[in-house]
C-alpha cells in the first residue's frame, strides 16, 4: 500500500499488505476514513494510521485480530462497518479512535445505514431493522422483505423491496408508507448516495433511470434508456446528473437537469476507457487514461431537414450532389443517395421514430464501390451509378414498408461523429418527401 498526498503527490507512507495466494485479484483492503485516517490490515490486526500526523504518518489505534474483516469493509455515515461472514454479524467501529461501537446481527454483504445514533440494517430474513446506538436497543423490525436499503433520511427509510420496487418506511414505527408502484425491477447502479437518488428501473415495458427525492421518497423524473444500451454508472451533480451508457465496446453519456430534461450528450470511440463522468454547468466532462474532454450543452436549433425530390434517374441527382456535397432523391418507392467520388461518408437510415446503431447504413469511400451494411430486412442496395467524379446508389425499401413512412438520416463525414452518440435524435435529420 502506498499513500500519497493528493495536494503535491508526495509519498506519505508505504505498507505491506497480507498476501492471498488463493485469490489473484483480492478485494481492496484499505480505506481512507475521516481526518485522513488510513484503515488497513497489519498482520492479523486492523490499524488506523494518521497519514498527516506531526513528524510523519503514525499509528493512531489498533484492533487485534480484525485485519481479515477489511475484506468487504465499508464506511457508512461516520462509522466503519466490518462484516464477519463466519459469525453472521458485523462490527461498527469509530474510525477516528478505533472504538468498537456495536456488533449487530446480519447475513449479507450490504452495509448498514447510519444516521446519528440510528442504524438501519437488513437481517438474515431480509427484513429491515432499526437499532439505537445510544442504548443498544432494537427499535423495530419491518414487515416488508427487502433486497437493499437505499437511504435513511429524515423521518423515513427508503428501500428496494423483494418485488423490485422503491418503498418508503416510517422511521419511527417501521410501517410501509408508500410504494412507487409505477416502477419495477429497480436496481442501484451507484446513484443511491447522491441527491437525488438515481436508480435503474422499468416503466411501461422499457428501461428508465429514475430520480427519487430522498427526503420525500417521491419520484422526481425518469429518463428512458436508449434501446440496446446498458446503464453502467449514474453520477448525481450540482444542477443535474450524468449517466454513463454502454453498448458493446461503445460508451456514451447524457446529462439531465433537475427536471430530467436532456441538456448534453457525449460519445467515445470504440474501446476508449473513462474513469469518471461529471455533469458541468450545461455540459459533460469525461476523464480517463486516454481522454480528458468536455462537451458543451445541446444546440438550441433543430437539425436541418433534408429535401428528397422525385428524380427521373439516379444521374439526375448527381448535379445536386456536385454543388451540395450530398443529395437525396426518390424514384417511386426507392431511395437515391448521391455524393462526390472522393468523399468519405457514412449515411445511417432511421425508419419513422426508430433509430438504431445497427440499422442500415450506406458507406461511401474514395476509390471503392458504395455498400449497404445492416440487417437483411432493412434497405437493400439495388445499383450504383457514377459520372463526372460523382456517384449515386439506389436502395430498395424493406419488404412490407408502407410508402410515406417517415425517414431520418444521420450523415458522418470522414469518420468524425463529432462526439455525438447515435441515439440522440437531434443528430438525425428528417427527410422531406421520403418514398
């Protein structure tokens, strides 16, 4: 273990940790507590080291035979939670002094919630319990089985029930006050410690990120998760929240304000790693080994509309492409797209309101023949035409497509998507007069 001063990078102290030959990737065994007290095993014992003690780092306290309990340890409120799986209980310790505050029965990895002298904890029966540290008494045992305790705030305890719903439990007596019945399959992806609470849920058959007021236990807003994406991280911040999304090796993010309105979006290249996303005043910030980048807020203007006039032949569209660099037309139910021969373009097609990262796209490359990539049931390449340094493709519609169905395009030039994710509708231009 190496402890460094974040202010100037100087080394404060180093300490060897117990080796585990059975586990090549052991859980972290050190935490930084209040007043920069470093909590770390020392042989069989647990010690608290004052990293900035006068004259250099110094041991402040020691608990014999508690070093192994640091695997799974958490800081909760002002206390350190040390779960003892063998004994099916856990120890609460004051990290400043090493004083043993309480030993409470439990049967799980979830740490308790601490607010003042009150502790909420799940028992082996998955029922929440409220303890009073002032006198060691059990105030009440709840009646609703839970999978997770979310927040002990004010006069209530927020939980996720066995049924996957958010519930508010009265702090004084343990009665269930309300259940947010509109949301199901609720999960915590790291956002339960912020204000508001950010949770992953399902509503009306689709995934959403749900914001809950920790004081009132009521929903504030929800944001739909783009199709095909998974929520990897939720990050509450001043004036809103940032959500990190993943789809395969692609990462993207969005920022919403305090009302759940989308204010910024961002996309990273395939395989690019980030260690942190944060909401800025109106945009987003990403940081990682390969990136430090800020994205501005969304533009106030709507995307430009793309005209699609009827043409007699593909060649008739080439003159328009010569002056604009890109043109779209129609021949009966077929779509025609034209571009200069030396252009590098990817044209994504979206049907109606649906946009899909893996939908049909047309790729133009200098010196190569245009090609259509996408699902078999999508638009199909029928022919391509070239003249005077320009080229055009004719696309047959999907089988069964209704003529006049809305069409949207997203055009990527020279492989640069501008850091805008595929799922943001504002990057897709409506096509006027689509076949």
